[in-house]
C-alpha cells in the first residue's frame, strides 16, 4: 500500500454568520460536509469545483490555517490539529492572486526574507533563489521591485517562494487564476516538472478549470456544496459525462460563465482563456 500524503475522514467545517437577507435565520454555513479522501504520496491530485464549493476551505484546514469543526485530517501522517507545527514543516502553499510580502523590496530581497522565515541558511538560500528564478524565467528581474512586477511575474515569484523549502507536499489554490495564457502555461509547465523530479513529492491543486485538471492531475475529485460527488482519473470522469450535449461559447468578459451555470439543465460550465 502506498503511504498516504493526505488523509481526511468525515471532515466538516462550518462558519457562523450574522443574519442577512440571504440567511435570515443566521444558521451556520456548511463549507465542508463530511469530506473523506485518501491521497497517496507522489500523486498530483486535483480538487475541481465552482467558486464557493469548499475548495479553499479544504486546503486551509489541511495547511492548519483553519480548525475543522469535526472529523479528522492528517498530512504526511501528522494530525493537522494536534501536530500543526510539524505539519507546517513539511508543506508549502501558493494561492492565485496572493500579494504576500513588501512591494518596496526587490524580488531577490523578498524571497530571501521568506527563506529566513523558513529557517534556511543564508548562502544556500540565495543560491536556491537564483536557481529557481532561472527556472521560472525571472532571473533577469531579480533586482526589480516587487511592486513593479506584472501579475504573471508576481505569480511566478510566489511559486518560487512556495518551493524554497522544497516541501514534501505542495498545496496550490487556483495558482493560475487571473494569469494570461502564456503565464498560466509557464506555471503549469513548471509544476509538472517539479513533481516529476521526485517521486516522493505530492501536489494538491484546486481549480475550476477542467482543462487544467485534465492536463496536470493523476486523479481529480469534484466538490459541490462541500461534498465530494466524484473522484477518479480525468479520463474516467470525462467518460461518465459522455452522451450529453456540449456547447462552446465565446464570451467577454469571462464572468459570463456564472450566468451560463445558472441556466436550467446545465450540468457543468467551464471557462477557458484562449489566445
């Protein structure tokens, strides 16, 4: 049996919110509703679902940013509640659109600062920073202020930040959201290269792009309203939906997908940016 990188059992997370027109009773909102998953070490696992399905909440519980309401979760064999510090030493996380750090610092200064948070020795850390910057194509921008970076450059820098400690398990929360086609392609290419370089590395990726999950992931779970409704290889999931009618629409802006998703009879709507 493969050693499990991530294991959850009946994981529940609820949020208490104030009464509002959309929630007049003030009842707790269930973000995760009994999620049970096994992710073996070495797997590239995808969590696919629309906005608000529970993807980010699931990752935040696994990386110890949120406590579960009930159920259990283990990362690298460690309990995320009782062994949170040990979990953090084995993982890293990169989110799409994150703006961590200080804009007045240069790219290299910013990454060096994070390397110190990780407890890395200075000289090896600087060498690793330069190596990773070359790999993602940012080495020539190393002396540029972070505030002057484009969205794509900033996300590549965030990827370097996430990979600095060489984590056993990498959590990617919609890492290509908001990126142009070329930048998203570069990020996906490096993610694949990184995990294939070491069979002990594991990635959990959240996305609402089916094509991204198909390109990258060994297996994909589909989450809807906090529940896992399907889990299989991308090819097997695609076969399950065979026989329906598919339409390809060109929309601008992309938020038109929300309207399409609400049309009666629509089972799934995906957005994809094209050249």
